[in-house]
C-alpha cells in the first residue's frame, strides 16, 4: 500500500460563488492512526450546501475550514487499519473524513455500517445527515397534522425529498419547489408531491406566489425552509395562522457575501417578515442537525424500514473522482445535481 | 339620566403617526341594551399600542376600525342597566366598550369585577390584557430558566414590567430598555431590573448594542419583543444559541406606513435576521393574547396574589377626560406615558 493519499484543501476564501481557484487538489501523506484511532479508505463522500458556509471566515454555528485545511465532509469507506477493538480491517464505517481519499478518526467518532443491509451510500443521504435533517425538522418543529399543507424547496434533494415523503405519509398536501421541469417531474412522480413548481420559470417572487397560491388553496401550514430568497418571499404571504417554519438552511443566500445589510432580500424587509411572524402567530425555529443526534436511533428505527420497503424513495447523483469534487460542488450550489450529491472517491 | 353619551370615532386613517384630525370626539345616543345585554357607564378605559394597528386598513390579525366607527378599547365601569341575570345595576365589569362613556355588551362578553379586591383599574393593566400578555408570552414561549438573561423594552410599561418581574422571580438576570432616565430609574428601583438602558441616549443600534453587551455579559437568552427597530437590531447579535424571542408587538414600526418593503429596518436585513435564527437556533413565536384566554384563570391564580402582596408592582398613568384620549394616545405612542396608560372617562 502506497503511503500517499489525496485531498482537496481550501486554497482561498470565495467572495460570492466559489471558484476553482478556491480549492487545491493535492497529495498528502496517509495519516497514521494513534491509540484508539482508525484509518479508513474513503469510497464515497458527501457534498452538501452547508460546506459553502465553512469556506467563509464568518462566525457561524460551526468553525470555518482554515486556509490550507482539508474541506469538511462526511464519507463512507473501508477500515484499512485500526488501533481500536471496535473496528477491524474490512469493516465499513461512516465518519467525517473530509474531501479526501483517506482519513483517521477516533473509533468513537465513527459509525459502523453493515453493507449487507443496503448500499453504504445511503448513510450519506436518505439515512444520513440530510435525511435525518428533514425528518427531525419536520417532526420536531413542523408538527405536521393530517390535512395540512406543506411547502419545501429543493424538493428533489435529500432533505426536501425526505420532508415531502414523511409529510405525505402523515396525510399532508405536499407542494415542492425545484429548479427545472425534470426535477419537478421527479418530485411528483418519484417523491409523491401533489404538485411541484419550477422556480426558474418565475422572474419575481410575486409571480411564484401567484401559482403557489393556486397550488395551496388552503394556504400553507408548514414551510420547511432550506433556501431563503425568492421562495421565502413568495411563501410568507400565504402562511396560515399558527404556521410553522423550521429553518435548516438558506442556500439561495449562501453566496450573498455574508448575508449582512448589503445582501438583497429581493423586496422582503426585516420589518415585513417580523410583522408576519407576529400577525400570523408563526413559530420559526432554526436548527442544525448535529445538535440532535439523540434522536438518530429513533429516525433510523422509523425511516430505515420505510426505505427498505420502498415507502420512502431516494435518488443519488454520483460523480466520479475526488479531483472533480470542487467542480461538482460548484455545480450543486447552482442546482446541477439530480438527487443527493455524492462523489465516488475510488 | 341623560340619554346622551360621548365617544371618540375614527375620522380618517393616519399615514404614519396619528394626528388629532384622525379622531372625532362626538356625542351619540346612549345605546339600549337588548336581550341578555348589559349597559355599562365606563369609569376608566385602556390605551394600548395595538390600537394604532386598528386604525390602518391593512390585513392584520384583527379587523380594522371602520371609518366613523368608535375606536376600540377595553374599559371598566359600573352596570347601569341589565337585561341579563348575570349582572345587576351597581355591579362592576370589564368589557370592550371602546373609547366611549357608555357601552352595551352581551353579558357573556363581560367579566365581573370585585372592587373590594383592589382598584378596578388593575383589570386594564397588571391583571388585564397587558399583564397577561407579558406573563403568557414569557412563560409559554420564553421558557425562562434560572440564571439566564432576559431583555425587554418598554420596560416600565404594563407588558415589559410584568415580563421583567416574572423573570426576576424565576431567577433570571433582567435588563430593561426604556425611554429616558426617569423610566430607567423606575425600571430598576420599582420593577427590579438589574439594569436599564435609555434607548434615547443612543444614536445607532451599534452604540446601544455595545452597552447592552456590557449589561449582558453572558449574552441574551430571551428577548421579549414588543418594539422592533433599533432595539431588535441591537439585540440579535447578542442572542445566545437556543435563545427564544416571543413577539407580541413592534411599536417602533407601527407608524412606519404599513411595514412593507418601504419601511426602514435601520440596517437589519431580512436575510440577516433569518440567518441569525438559523445559526443561533432561535425560537421565534408571534402571538396575540386574545387567542390564549384559556390560560387567564391560571394567570390570575398565579399573579393575582403576588400583586396583592406587593411582590409584583405596577404603575398607572391616568389621564382625565375622554376628550383628551386622542392626545394621550398620540403621546403614549411616543413614550410619553409613565406606566400603564389609562383614561379616566368620568
């Protein structure tokens, strides 16, 4: 076995949308596991919108990736060396290995996978962080009730498709928003949305709002927020009294240069949104899934069997080659993926 | 008894701050109670910031006052005629009689008061809608825990002073914000706030934020929102993770012309506030107290004895004469009152 691996480092911080020059694909020595540590050869890694935030130096809920540091990511792979009784070579595990072909982690930071139970890539999407994010946010803060109406954007992504399907199984009317006719077809045909609107077909929030209003004749009770921007602006006037808005992200604003006073809200002012929360008695709740791992076993117990039975569908978009991860990531931020974005590392 | 009463009607809708010309003080015939109805001679009426919203024609959580209609208000007074077995002349009652010397209401819309238990004006403030608003919002959505820090503006008003005192009794550090040195003295000396900042002493939100930061060395866990504007902008960056923001009003924006896209947020953008909710895992909840009267008996049972014992203090600012109600109201919207604003009608 060679002692050389490859990784993608943060070469410079982007201003606005990331560019190729912000990333550096480079060789590095394979790390040596210490006491209680495990060395994993990464087979697949996850690409997720939150990684854009880690590229900024701004204070957020997680520390930024340092310049020259390996980009952060979850991955699944095979144990090739272990100094822990909990793992042996040949085991499969999920861990935060970064954008890299190899990674060392303490054994207690890894989760063992059973490849006989299904594709290990599921641990990156439908049964991993994104699926868990959708399920937790919907059940804990969305409080879905049969007969209500839910709206979620990025409806064919791993978060949105979980939210839509869990809501549908709970008896809600589900309206997706996605980028392009192909994704909208996927949303309704594969993920069971009652309708899906193509946000690219609308120049303004007002136009989107009009069709959304038609698709939601009884208003919107739950808006699962993962995009912000035009969709948020279109949704807010349609929210019903006592509506709920779990917020797990706002991808449309991630490239907006820090989201400060200079970021455009496309007509939605802070007073207007604050007033809507007041006069519609809305519950708005931000969360990051890493604070809620206590519910992960409950999630697996409830959703795992439904994935196995096909009651919950999922779709993966697998790019090949770590060296293409930056390009794939940049494309994903523009909606270029179809389903959960994964990179096949080997 | 004369058959003439007086009332204040909405003569025209304000654009921005209300002016005297928006109100009309005029005589009217005393209404005759129908079956099951009660005629009350109003002794005291309440003036509250929410009434500003009722003067606009905008869709809100309550219907606007129609042009020519009597301005809305709660009041307390003496029953002078009754067609209901529930009330007899000489009884005292609280009801929504409007800005008027007399009012007729169905008996089931009135609450009987016992003048031997304390001043009937308490039903307009500390033990009425404002005090109940503060207690409900704090206990239900603020979820105060001993050792945490709470911030509330309009700290000497009937909502803010209730919030501060209930939080203090629960073991929180309480920081008030009020307009002027006299109010700040009142906040700390009478209402037990640990500190109070005079928002008039700060030109910008950044300056206010700096002193607020000093007053809240451990950050802010609960911001009880009743003002919006500069205070909100100063508070948001100081909120702790998992903080709670109950919203019962936003008086600083009430005169901002409908709070639409044109309203200034003084530097606070919608994306910035939305991002703060996400990255600090905030819970933001709008409410109107009229949806929560099921908790009113619990409120009275808990807070009533503390008011009687003096553990919870209150202060009333009583203007004399219904004809001065418009001027008193306009002054109150600018912070001209010291304590709960009441008008002595007779």
